[in-house]
């Protein structure tokens, strides 16, 4: 028996309301040109700007980008440092344009592992844009879905152990309230670039019914037209949520 009402019948012209993207292929983009990996990440940051602008123009209400995973710390120290530098730069340099365009920026991930100045920049960016409502932009930094689910489980387990929450009261809605995405709609469409076909510990709970679209384009080459193509593919899909359509 489903614990929540099933979503309404699929409408081929509707949505997606929430697009999430696994940005992949920066390293290969750079390698193909004989450049250091950081050059691919820099061009990847340019693609982020293009796609955020494109999402606004296409009137997508929510865009979530996977920028740095809990597993990315295992990369060479100089690459981690380059990526953190790009994120720091993005948070400082883009916030005005995001704000002017009515975007609300939120960062999803474990802030405990981030440098203090980045944590401050995140708080400033979120605070500055919190009242905007035209486009939600979520950036996943130091994010891992298993880690997120374990944290939520621990919080609930402590409440149960303390006698503050009956175990039977933990349903999907209650569980979601402890996730880092509490209050956000689930992604309807997940795009992964670069030809890889994996979910890589990204929003595992939230993507339960997402449509997955894998594209060969490397992230630094991705733009608004690729986003439109992925959305067209999404609209051709019939979403059944386990029913029969
Ligand atoms: C995957 O490509 C990409 C990343 C791990 C980082 C994504 C970061 C950016 C796009 C730049 C900064 C982000 C923002 C929001 C400004 P890869 O390095 O794994 O590529 P490969 O598989 O070809 O080696």
C-alpha cells in the first residue's frame, strides 16, 4: 500500500518542475585538449552560469547542480583546492546576478567539512537571496546521499530512543523532514552529462521516481539547447509511479 497519494496522471506538456544535473566530463574535456583538469573545471563553471541563465529563461522553477560530492575529497589535493576555489569564486561573483534575476540560492551538503570562509559565503549568499522566488538554484557541495540518509536516521533514532517519537510515526513525510532537502520538491528529471550512466550517490531518496536522461555532451560544452533537448525527452516519457498509466 502506498503511504502517500499518487501524483496526478502524467501530462506530456507539463514540467519538469525540478531539474537536477550531475555535471560530468570536465576532466575529459580538458584531457582532449591537452589542458590540465582545472581548465575543464573552469569551463564547467562557465557552463553552470549558462545553464542557470537558461533555466531561468525556460522558466524551470528549480535547478539542482551536483558540484562536489563527499567522495570528491579523494581526488588529488590540488584538484580539490582548485574546485573549492571555483566554488568560492562562484559564490562571491555570481550572487549579484542571481539576486538581480530573482534566483534563490541554497547549498545542500555537509558544511562541517568545508573551509570557514566558504561556509560564511554560503550563509551570506543564502541570506541575500532567500526572499527570491523566480528560480530556485540548489548547489550540492560536500553532498552524499548515503551520508544524508544516515544523518536523518540518526536524528530520528535519537528521538525514538528518548521517547519523543513513536517508531510508527516515521513515515515518508516525517523522514523527509530530516533530509537536507526538507521542504523541496523531488527532482522530476535528472540529467547526467558525459555519457556515464550512474547516479553516483546523488539524491538517492529524492530521485525515487525521477526520469533519468543521460547525454553524451561533456559538461563544459553543455548549454541551454542541451537542457531543452533533455526536457523534450522528459516530456516524451510516460511517468507511471509504479501504476499502469
Ligand atoms: C565532474 O567532472 C565534475 C566535478 C567533480 C565538479 C563539478 C564542478 C564544476 C562544474 C565547477 C564548479 C561548480 C560551480 C557550481 C561553480 P570530472 O572531473 O569527474 O570529469 P571526468 O569524469 O571527465 O574526469
